[in-house]
C-alpha cells in the first residue's frame, strides 16, 4: 500500500486538520497580499478536505456515509425549530442582558425585510459558510472524535480546533477573539443537535446558517462600548447553554449507543 495512503488511514483526523488549516491560513495570507473575491473558495476547504480524506481512508462506502449525512432530513420537526429559531432566542437573551447591564435601548429598530433575510440566509450563510464548514467539522471530524470519548469531551475538543480555525479572522478580519469562546461553547450545542438528529449534517448547517444570520440582525443594534458588552453577553449566553445541556442530558448529551452513527458504517459508537 502507498505510504501516504497508509498514513492517511492511520491518522485521518490529523491529516484532515492539517490540510484544512494549511489551505485556510495560506488562503487568508494570499488574500491579504493579493485581494480578490476568488479567495472565497477557501471557505470550502473543510468540506473538500473531508471528501478527500474520506475517499483515501474509507473509499466508496465512507463517501456514501459522508454525503448521506448532508441530506439526512428525516428528523422531527422540533429539531428544525431548534436549528432555525434557537439562535434567535439566544441573541434575544444576549440583547436583553446587554440592555439590563446598562446599554442604551436601541431606538428606531428596523428589521430587514423577510426577502433580504431569506437571501442572506441562503447566501452566504447556508451555501457558503455552513456548506463550506459543517460537512468537514460535524460530518467528518465529530463522528471520529466521538469514538472512545464522551460527547462533551468530543464537543470541547472540536470547539477548540474550530476556534483555532478562526485565527486568521482575528488577524486579518479584525474579529474579536472572544468569538473563540462562543465557538467552543457552541460546539456543545452542535453535538447535542447532531446526536438527536441521527448525525444530520443538514441540521448542523441550518443551525450554523441561522447563527450567522443573527449577526446581521442584532449586531447593528449596538455600537461602541454597548457593542462590546453585547459580545460579552453573547459569550455568557452560549457558555450558560454549554453548561446547562450536560446538566440536563449528561456528559453524553443524550447520546444513545444504539442510535449513534459511527465513522463509516453508521454502526453504534459506545463512549468509554
């Protein structure tokens, strides 16, 4: 067997993160040196890296499972409600806490038209950001991290790895580093949803797109110091949820061994 193939089969997660990070970091560096909209394609590096590593490590059967997770839509309607509307509730809670902490109550609030919201949800939120990231992070990495680990541990590990992914956004895009806390805490919510929807990456994509959409809705409501306070309150709300879910559902976040999808065969994964 080719030594490269052997290495990928033995260390699929390490190879996945190595390639995805390398493409992402290099892409941002090149975009800074040679600005162009063409660099948007690097958004798809987790997705495409997941396809590449799966093809090498698991072949056709692995790819079948990988893509099937992306179209797994037969889940309870309540999970669609969670994916689409829980981000709204979380941002409303953060906004309420921001005002309670002394921020000025936003005046003359004008919500975007529903057509604009739908357009923003579809692109860039769903078809660029969520599609580019979630098949790799939740579809490829999470099932492997769940093997031999509790769901909570797998979530936090993935959250940290995902936060590292955001480093170029802190450097080149002036995103506040506190977002890393939200990303790590949000990974617990993502895993909880993933485990309750039979490993549906589609629902993870909807959740991600909804979270991103709320940025454009709520962030303009606060400026200056109030905007900083609002970001802090977002982190507080997400961390609170990340603590609450394990308290209510346990460290396995409601995982049932007989229904948890495994790496390539969708057989049960039992955490130690």
